[in-house]
C-alpha cells in the first residue's frame, strides 16, 4: 500500500526536528493525535519520542486530547502507549506532562504485559521508576493477582532499586513469590539470593573504606503509612508532586554540606544506604516466610533461594533464613543440605555458621549423607567448582586451599565418616585423590617450572659475586692485601657481596630440596610452601644485596666524582622494586594461605 506523501513528509519533519513544518500541519487543523504515520502504528507523538525530538513531543502533548494519548502502536511494535514508550526513555518531564493529561495511562499495559512503572524499572531508569511508582494507584499494582506488583518487585531487586522495593514489600509482603510456579526463578527472593554484593559481606572493601563505612550514619525516612517512603529527588512544577517532597530545598542544602558528598565518602554512603535497604527487604521477606507452612515453603521457591544464596556466598541472606527455618528442612536434588552445599561451593563464610550451632544439632548435621551416601567429608574431597578456581591463579595455591578444606572438615566430622564408603565404594580420601589428580599434576609442574626459572638467576648471582670477591675494586697491593682495605665503603662491598653469594647458595640448596619432594597432596599445605617461601626469599635477598654491593663498588671507584653516582643510586632501586613487586605477593599468599584457616 502506497503511503500518503504528506504523512511521509510529516514523519521526516518530526525526525529531523523541523518544528516549523510540524506547526504548519497543526495550523491546517488536521487531527495529528489520531493519524497513524507508519505501518508500525506510530502516531506523531510516538515518532517524536522514538526520534528523541522531545521539544516537538511536548508540543504534541499539549495539542492532543487525553483519549489520543491512549492509542497503542501495532502488536509487532510492542503495543506501546506513549507513556510506556516514554517510560523506557527516562524522560521524567514528558511522563509528568502525559500523566497530568491522562492518568488512565498508568494502568494500560503494552503487549508484553508491562504497565509504565514496570517498563521503566525493567530498563533501569530509577528516577522515572520513582515518579511512576508514586503516581500509580496502589490498587493497580495488586490487580491481576498482584502481577504488576510482582513484576515491579522483581525488576526492582534486579536493578537494586531497594528503596522502591522496600516500600512496595511493606504494602504487600506476598509479592516476594509469584503465583505462577514457572516464574520461581524470576521471583524477588530468588533474585536477591544470587546478589551477595547487595549486602556488606559481599563487598570487598579496603581497610580505609571499612573505617569510613563504619563511621557513616544512615537513617531510613520515617513517614506515615499513607505516604510514599522512598526519597523523591525530582524537581517539578506539579503541585501534586511537590506535596510529597516537603522541605526539598532544605534537605538538598543539608545534603550538599554533609561530608558524605565528598569523593569516596559519597560512594561509601550510597553503598551503606543500599545495604540498609536490602537488609530491611530481607527482614520483611523472612517475616512473611515465617508465617508459611513447610509445604508452602517448598512450593514458593524458598528452598531454591537458600541453595542459590549458599552457592553464591550470600551470608546475610542465609543467616536471616536460618533464623526462621531449620537448615535440615530442605535438601536439594542430590539430597544435600545447606552446609554440604557450602562445602561443595567452597563458601567458607557460610560453612563457618556451623560453628555457631548448638552441639546437639551440629552433631545431627554432621551425620547426614546425601542420596549417594556421601557424607560431608566426601563432599570436601570433591573438586572445587570452576567459579572458585578462577579466583586463584596458581595451581599450588588452589591445591593448598583444597587440602585445607579437606583437613578442616575431617577435623569436625565423626570418626565413622572418615572411613565410610559411598555408593561407588570410595572413602573420602579416595574421592579426594581421584578428584584432584589433575590439579596435583598441575601444581607439581608449576612448582618445577618456577624453581627452574629461579635457579638460573641464583646460578648467575653465585658466579658474579664469587668473581667480584676475588677481583676486588682497586686491585691488590704487592703484599696481597686490597688497596682499599681501610676504606669503610670497601668493607661494605665485601659484606654485601658475601650476603648475596651465601643467600644465592642457600637458594640452590632449597632448589634441591624442592626437586627431591614427593609431591604428595598432603604435603602441599605445609612442606612444599615452606620450601618455596625459603627459596624465593633467599633469591630476593640475594638480588637486593648484589645490587647494593654494585653501588658500593661504584662508590669506591668514583671517589673523586661521587656526585655522578647519585642518579645511578636512584636507578638501582628500580630492579629491586620490580622484583619485589612481582614476587612479594606470591610470598604473602603462600604464607597466609598456609597458616590461616579458610573461613577466617
């Protein structure tokens, strides 16, 4: 079908931002609000919004009647009203103009089943979501068995709009789980379970950030139940909207003067605010969960949420759930309870909760087995999931962590667990050896390659320092004594050269000890790391001493032009710093991973 050339021209004028041409169409008295400009069902206002011509869009809103704003695009284009379309753009000013003209649009959904507020929340426009949530009638959100409220809650948790979610959840706690069982994986409680970073324990903060975090005081707004509890920060001329933001200027001025607006502090303040909101939401969820029966808990996905939180290391989530439900109520498809899953996923913070349980109940947990008769020590003998392996680059450190986990679980389980066999006829120790065979070979290869690389450096240092001790700077007198024997710098040179030679020689002995090791899995937490620490440390000391002896030799030789040696001294620190920067982190990892338990 051939399009009307005048409509084609109008569409081009709108897309190009030609206001004069658009106004000419208005002057002709044509009903632009109802004219469809494309096969997709776009009106002039739809086209202006999609083209980003918001000035023209405002003009069109003024000219169109309220019923014109309810026209939807074609189904192939999503069946959007102008408000659901604007909601996805984040232009709150346009949304306010549309709502002021026709509030019925707040309850009209597009063909995907989203009303404007859920459409805005899905694409992550927080300011738009806050405004639309404020103006949307509460009865709309609970209509259709709470579908719109559930969609908003789900998207809000996913996008971390916790202030909106808290207000919504306090109004209707049942929104934490869907009425449709097929949507359990998209439920707010399940989404929150896989977001450990929404809580303090999941954020890896530095020491100074933790200090600032602890000093900051954040208080949630205390407003009566009839008002919106979320902090609304949109400036508008609409009197209805201003009524719910009393003292906005005063609060804004106070916020600007408060220290949390300084760089770094502002980030910590926002982070703590988000954590407080997320904890409040979690408490509201658990309060509703505590009222449900066991069968209802299974059907509404609480068990799956707990298992997912355990796998992700979401400590606060698991702790709050354990306060209202017993840990042995639920088992996953393999017949494993929460603490078995914590061991399987290598989540030390979840596993450490076991130490806070009373001894009688703890004994009951430790004696459990899964469907394949694996006890907790069998689970500890299994290989760690890939997501945990990627966090540690060195195969040695990965194997060291695995052995520490196995030994710690072995320390607390009953004696019968240590020699019991599963359905495959394997003891926990046999499971460990079989599961970690490849990792043992990788760790052995990594240690040998590293030792072979360092021994070349040690051999060169031994050769150079031995030769330097024989051919001293300035030579020897006829009596065989060094010419600079009385010089203090010469004695420093000899001392540093000897230290470098002897430490390099010691590293060779350490190298021989490493090669002679048996490389048994149980040697990795203690014996091999000790040898590797001594090996790398002696080479590090040797390199530093050799560099210092070189500078001492230059000081002796250039005694009449010693000012020339100053830039050399400054540059001499570069190789020492580089070597230490590259190898010192390895020493720290080897030392702390060897001496500290995995959950500390």
